[in-house]
C-alpha cells in the first residue's frame, strides 16, 4: 500500500467526519435562554423533542464525581446507578442519618428525574416516616415541608404527570390538615412565608385546604386538557378531591372559631364545587353492552333523572295492558309453596329466622321483570312493549351504577351537608357549641353549660327541619360527644340531666346503632 493511498484515505475519513458534524450539530444543539441582548433558541432536534415530550436530561454533572454512581451513569448504566443509590438511601434511613439520606435522594433524582416513584415515594418518606422521628412539632413540620418541596421539584421534571400534582394536593391537604398536630401545622403553614412567597399567594389563600385544592385542580385540568392518564387513580376519587378540600376548608374555619358570613360563604362555595362534581363525566368499571372495550360513563347528579325516566317509561309500559303486571304476580304467588306463602304473609317483625329466608326466596320468585310483561303483550303493541322494556332496563341500570358510585363518596351526605351548613340555625349551633367548648376548657362551667344548652336548642331547629339527620351516623357521633361533655359539666355543677332531653331522639338513634343506652352513659359519667 503506497503512502499516497494512505494519505488519501485519511483525507476521506476527515471529510466524512466533517460532514457528520453538520447533522450532529443540527440534532444536538442545546437550547438557549433569551436575554436582553440576544434572543433565545429552541436548540436542535433533540432539544425540541425533549421540550415537546417534557423530558429532562439527567444532571450527570451534579452527581458526586468521586462516587461509583457517576461512573455508571456516564457509561449509560443509570438503572444500576439508581439501584445503588436506593440501597444507600434505605441504609441511611435505617441508621437515621437524615443528612446523608437527603443528599442521596437528591443524587437519585439526578440519575432518574423522570421516574415518578422516586419523587412520590421519597417525598412520602420525608413527610410521613422521617417527620415522626422528632419530638418538636416545629421540627416535624420542617420535615413535612421538605417532603412537599421535594415532590414539587419532581413536578418540574415531569410536567405531564398528573399523579405528582395529585400527590402534592394530598400532602398539603391531608398531612397538614389531618395530622395529630393539625392545629399547630395549619398555623405554621399559614405563616410559612418562605413557601407561599414563591407563589405570591395572599394571606387569605394560605389555608392548607385551599392550597391542596389548587394542586388537585391542576391535576384534573391536566387530565382534561392534555388527555394524559390518571396513573391508576379512580376517576371518582380523583375528581372528588378538590371539592372535598373545599368542604374541609369550611369545616376548618368553624373548628378555628370563624363563623358568620365567612363560614357561610365557604360552605356556599363547597356546595357549588359539589354540584360541579355531580355534573362531570365519570368513567366506571362497567362496560358498555354495545362496545365492550369502552367503559360506561355516568354523572353523579343523574340518579334522580334516570329514576324518573325509568318510572315514566314504566307507566307507559303498564298502560299498554293495564293489570297485566299484577296478574303475573298473582300467578307466581299462587305457584309458591305453602311455607313460602306463609312466610311472605307474616309481618317482618314476627318472622322467625327460617321464615326470613323463605320470605326472601318468595320475594325473588314472584318478582316480575319488565321483559316478562312485554312478552305477555300480544298484537301490534308487542313491539313497542319490548322497546319500552329495554329502555326501562337501561335507565334502571344506569341509576343503579350512579347510586353505587354515589355511595362510595358519600355523595348524598356531603350534598345535604353543604346546603344545611349555610342555614342560620346551623351557623348559630356551631358557634354556640364552639363557645361552650372554649368555656369548658377554660374552666368556666356555667358559661359552658349555657352555651351548650343554647347550641343544642339551635340543633333542635336544624333536626326538626331535616329529620333524616337524626339517624345520620357521622352527625350522630359528633352530637354524642357534645352531649357527653354537657353531661360532664352538669355532673360537676351537681345539676341533674334533663328528663325530657331536647336531643333525646339523637341519643335513641345512637343507642340503636351501638347498643349503648343513655342511662348507662350517664352512670359512667358520674363514676
């Protein structure tokens, strides 16, 4: 091989390398930020793709240069590097070496910034698991906020991941608002200028429930506007979180001693949020009959409409041949065994255990479906009857789906609660009971007794206007605690408990639920 041919080959190689630099420059040119002097640039093709798909580069330059991790990450073994860091983090956690634990978490995020479990799991560790290791509630709050700040950093690296936004809402609303130290945490959160100043948030909006609601709403907006997945979250629960935060905010105001128009406005806003939630489409776990690959969509506010539509169609079906349904029932009843018929005729409260079972079997046996009625109709009306039966079944099924989903989130309770809490009687009752609690804690027994008595009188007005609340379990538990404190005050004042107690029906309802008699409770208080 001549020296001339070798030289030519080298020239060709250099020319090829030079040509390859052009597409490499086009592909990998970094993005630049605009300044006053120079305009910004979106960068090359790879930079634009990262921006379009919200992908971030691994911050390899920020990894500890003396560690094995940076060597692995540089060689493309980021998964192995991340596993090593996870093991180190767990080891530091077991040793309660919080400084190195936090530093290791930061290293993990540089290696795997788009792995959302890094952010959600370790934020939970900081806010829930590590914070409880400290005795001072201020130090616990500081670690709770470390977890929140850590998770917020993750939202910047993963701008198309609604799960992290939802987790932010959960951390701020639930961890601060439901912790054992919630009174102190909520106060510290409102006064946390370092956190709120980043968002230019006014003082009136610094309540943890309102801030949590804000993050929940961002998560829902991302799903609705960008069409991204809820990441395994139930649509029913996912969409209920922001309205429930508003409910908790209204509750929190009254717990903190804020009543009147401010509390009323908060409950009014909660009612609006709940109504909006009722009108949103919810994807269910049920499948459409005509398209098995698509879920049945419902609206929580449609139960009454579906039930009314079914009743109207049912009336049309029965009008095609009046008395037919009753005739079919009579035929089925006549075919029952004597024991089943006897059990069905026996009043419910007098049935034996065996008769309860027989009566249930008999009720199933004489039940008449709409399709049965339609098939018994003959002549030109038969086709219409079959169509009506099919429509009735469809609307009844939808009403059943809605009812089941409403029960999961206690929809009817919160709907009614948001409405009732706005009444003047309820506002008065809450305020008076709060005043009674405060007087009791200060040792002012007479003032506490009078406030409780007046507060329960206001509760009586509320219950008379809404008798269904008497047997409500959640409300009953609250009132039972109020009554117990009232009894304790009367005992300390040597005052007798009223024979005709104003909330006796509430006590009776609780006794039926828990099998505890008011008299027994009174004796326990005296002891």
